């Protein structure tokens, strides 16, 4: 009985290996998000706002992530590693990653010193990851997206939604529907 019961194990192992390798090949097509998407920071968001203003950016984007989050890994492996995404977002935003379980001290947009996990959980109510939280040049949150996007295109629309300030007039779901309709019409 044990022989037939575990007969599928080598097949499953082979499938998982091929699936992992296929994901690695796709990821290899992109560039490391930590080098080409995220900006380096000393964790002082007041200073980062000044840098964003001086550079003519639209604001600051904070990516709240967790080490064991499969959706965070998906975004980094298949979306945030794409050169078009990296170029567009870096043109318009200063971009930082915050570990929702992290204990590093940071300075928030108001000058308060706290740990990363408090900045995420207590101040911005991040309960699931990933969360993309966009801040204007005054340090005020203007748009929030929780979870992984369905595609690179959807993530580009999210950036466009903030850059064009459409968040002032409609929710992202409606903006996304408009963009999808325009894409289908072409």
C-alpha cells in the first residue's frame, strides 16, 4: 500500500521543479527591484520628501512587504523587476520598501521616530501585504493598493492613476475599468 500511495511523489517533485525553474527564467528576464525599483534610504521620510520635492517627483511610494508573503514575492519577481515599470515609477516617485515585521527605527513624514512595524501597523493600518501606499509631497497618503496586481499593465495604470491625480475624482477600480475599455477599443 505504501508503494502505490507515494508513487505520485516523484511526479509532483518534477512538476514543482519545472514550475520553480519556469518562474526563475521569467524573473531572470527582469532587473533586480532592489537595485532598479527601490531607492536607498536611511529611513528618514521627512528627508525623503525633501529629496522628492527637489527632484520634481510627484510623491513617495512605500511598498509594505513581509518576508514570507507570496504576493510580495510575486510582485518583485514578475512586476517590479520589469524595466518599463522601474523607469516609469522612478521617474515619478521616490520608492521605499518597509518590512511590516521589521524592527528598524525610521522617522515618519511628521518627524516621529518609530519602528518599521509600528509605522506599518499602527500608523497605516497595514494588516495584509503587499500594500502600495502613495504619499503626496506633503507626506499625506493619497492612494492605496492592497495585494498583488493582476499584471504589469495594471500596475502601470496604478502609477498613472496617481501621477495624473485621478485619485482625486474616482476610485482606482473605476479608473482601471476605463483604461481596460480604452485598451480593448484600440
